[in-house]
C-alpha cells in the first residue's frame, strides 16, 4: 500500500466510523492535533470516531502532496469536511500536515491541522 492509499483508507475508515480499520492505520504513538489546538492520542481518536461521538459525513482533500523518505512520509493537504458532534453539524476547511511511518505498513504517527485563510 502506498502512503496515498493509506491516506485514502484513513478517510474511508473515518467516514465509516470503522474503529478496527482506524486502529490498523494509526501508530501506537499517534499525536493527532486539531486546528483548535486540541491534541488526541490514538485511543482517543479511535474512541471519538469509532463510537461516532463525531460523525464524518463528508471528507474531501485538495492540494494533496506526499513525499516518502525511507521509512517515513510527509503528507500535506487541505482537509474539507462536514462533521456532526452532539447533534450539531459543522463544516471545516483546514490545512493538514501528516507524518506517516512504516510499522508493518504505513501508520499515521502525527497529524496537525491548522487554520487557513
């Protein structure tokens, strides 16, 4: 699987709220940063997405790039999504930087979202 395929699989797992697939794509040491400044662990991401505390209705990526160097990859994109949390829907358009590592396959080790103009 390429890193681009891993990113696609991650987005599909988020849309499907598939905790098992998420677990297979996330490094044990994951640091998952939101544009609000909130940072979650692997267990927290799996809990929030896998139990549908946050529901992803749509995910679209723009300006996606990925560069592989040895056993890690750096990926960037504009992450456009529609989510629902506590019955409240919201749309977001944020920049994202991800670091993927090979741990028996590509695993997301770090993600940081940031506000864009």
